[in-house]
C-alpha cells in the first residue's frame, strides 16, 4: 500500500499515512488531532543501471517528433 506525506497547517508537523491510492486526497487528521492538513507532493527514487550510450535510443531533434514542421 502506498505511503503519502501530509503536513498539518495548524501545528506544522509532517506525517505519513499508508492508504489506498483512491484515498490519497481524502482528508487526513494530524497525529495531534488537527484536521487542517494538506497532502505534499512526493518524489520518486528509481534505482538501476543506466544504459550504455550505444544501446540507448536516439531522440530526434526538431519540433514535431523528429522533423521540422516549417
């Protein structure tokens, strides 16, 4: 189950809740009992190995997906 980070506007505390994605924007009570909270934007960390330049796809240049429209 995903974890979401929230901040209480009353006391300034930041806290996390595990909840279904469908409930991510539902109101969340602060652990101190306040109900004026806001969901924070989360960053995603992705691990892995970068592809070598020889095997990486080459992006086309220009404006319309690889060619010039003009």
